[in-house]
C-alpha cells in the first residue's frame, strides 16, 4: 500500500506503533495521514490474549510495556511514536517488543526531545524524528 503522504518519513515504514498514552493521539494521526496500519503498545495488563512483555526503568522506578503477539508481521518496518524522548527507556522497550515480534525498527517519531538525557544516543543507530528541536532538561 504505497503512499506519498507521511512527511519526512514517507515510504520508510509499514506500520505505526503508538506508545501509551499520549503516543496514541500522535500515532493515530500519523497512521491516518500516512495510510498505514496502527498498533498499540500498552501498559501491563490492558491487552487481551498472548502478549510480548518487557520491563524498563523510569526515573522513578520501573514499568512494563506490552504488545499483542499477533500484531506485527516479521520483517515489517515499524515507526514508533511517542510524545517526548528523554532517556529513551520507553522507546527502547517498544523496540524490544518489535524485535521480539521479528519486525524491524524504521525509526522513532516524537514531538520533542529533552537534551542531555541521552535518549537519542540510546536509540542509535535508528533515526529519531523530532517535530520540535531538543529542549533543555
């Protein structure tokens, strides 16, 4: 399903993976504009059926992110969308779920990144597209 819509990342991804919760708004919009299917990465216990699960660290503790096992197709190029990239823990957890699904990371889309917390470096070599330039932490 080819589309020339989707802006800077047009044609570089097959599916959008939106991260709970603010990523849902952004991911839904991007998937619609780019004419790509949408998948949701949710917090622990919110998805039915078998899930892939990964635990990750936050500044204030740990969290768990889940993805239904039959959501992604092996080899599919997935763009991960969230609101803010800080240390990269949440987006790295989403990447682990994508890898477990045998799909591929096409890149990351965020509204903004927070400078000095290492998030972009942590996600390298994958491309990070930020709508607003880095903000001071």
